[in-house]
């Protein structure tokens, strides 16, 4: 039987990270120069679906490591939320295709209001590249499955490179060159992840919890499970889950938790304890040597890395889990019945 495009593209993630890192490391400089010369201290970041989740990662990193203050807004909402004058603002727009209607409409509107446009896309010659004052081209190559996997990997790399470059974090830029190795190790766990995915075969709804930089990955994980496995999946920040949504948890409710290191574990213990009390079916994606055994035996062990870099192995585990869940539910992960690759 022919291998699905989705799993092939998941496995191409490490190469995508390497090529995007190599190609963008120098290209980032023109973006940094533009931002610094125009003193673009404030601005907005937009995207739709998976691209919006990548924009949230960029917001997190830029606000944490630099003096710039950029706000991420879904592209479809941008013109309603943004101020009328954008002459001192930057708009960073993410679109894998460079043709998403919501993104293009917002970019045109912002440009008319005086914003400086920076595009991040996987498609050379796209409308987004033509509208941008400067743009970054990720190096994922063609992606045939509808659900984005390797293109999201590339967007995470672009977000990381841009943020660390603006922050002058040369040490982190150098370390970033090794993240492809972390994702390769996760791909080697495919059989273990497939076994865990069987826990989700007959479920109707589940939750995904992440904290800090992995909160956007929790949203992305829930999107992947919706798209490919037809599951009602919702992503939340770990402690935010206590503010209402935990009411929906009962015995056997699947809850995927992202715990990349011991610090995140400590911050998540109250939520984990309540989930255990309610006998939820906890599936943990956690860093090596993080002690999760008191909460669950269903553990996907990823490399223990700097927390900001944990987004790469964490999302790779999620992508594989979503793929096998789709297969186990007798679905075609490449072609969700109601979705298209580009939303017009």
C-alpha cells in the first residue's frame, strides 16, 4: 500500500528544519535591518489556522527576548481589531501558500494604512511575496497533504531565527542548528506513538494542554486531530484548563499534556492532580527524565532540551500521533473531506 503523503511529510521535517535554518540564517538579516532602521518597535503578526499558531510562537519569543511588542491576531479578525493608523507599525504575515484570502486582504488593508509588511511564506512568487516590503521563504518544498506538518516545522524555525536575531542571541541561533536531530529522535518513536494512538480510536472528544511556548502547540495539536482524525479536540493553557473546561472531564476522557521539562511539570502539578482525581486518560509528551509516572504510564519521551527549543520535538510527536489516530479511525489523513489546502 502506498505510504500517505502526511507521514512522508512528517518524516521530511528534520530536513526541512535544516534547509530552512541554512537558507534563512542570512536572509533574516535584511528583515532585522529593516526593523531596526525604521525603529518598528510595535506591530502585529497574523496568520490563519496553523500559520496563526506559528505567529503566536513568534509573539512569545519576541516579547520574551526583545524590547519589541508585537501582538498576534488571526488574519480574519485583523482589520476589526487593528488601529486605523499603522504608519509606525510592522505587520508580519504568515501564509504557507502566500495566497490565503484572509491574510492577503489584511495585508492590503494594512499596507494602505501605512504598515511595513514582512511576509513569511513557503511559496516563491506568491501574492504575499509581491505585497511584502521584505519576505522570508521557508524551505519545506511541496506539501501535498492538506494538514500542514513540515510547513509548520519550517514556520517554527523562521519564528525562532527571527526572534533570536532581533534579540542578538547568537548563542541560541547556534544551538538552533541542532533541533533537527531532536525531531529525528521522535520519528524513531513512531511505533510507540502508534500504540498510544490506539487509546484515541473510539473517543469522541479530547483536550490538549500546553504551557508557555508550547501553548501554541497545544492549539496546533487540537487542530491536527480535528483535521485528520475527525475528533472534537480543544487546546488550552495548562492552568487555564482549571477555569471551566475541566468540568467536561470524566473517567476516561483523553487529555494530552505537554511537559517538556521539570519546571513545566511543577507549574502543571495542580492540573495534573485534578485530572488524576477525575480518572482522565492522560497521555504525556514529556522531556527525557521528567517524572510523570505518578500521573500516567502513557508517555511519549522527547529529548530534554532548552524549553524554547522543545516546540520542535513536541510538535513532531503530535503530528505522528494525529496521523496514526486518523489511520486507526479508518480515515484518509491526506484528504479531510471538508477542507482544502488553501482557503480562498
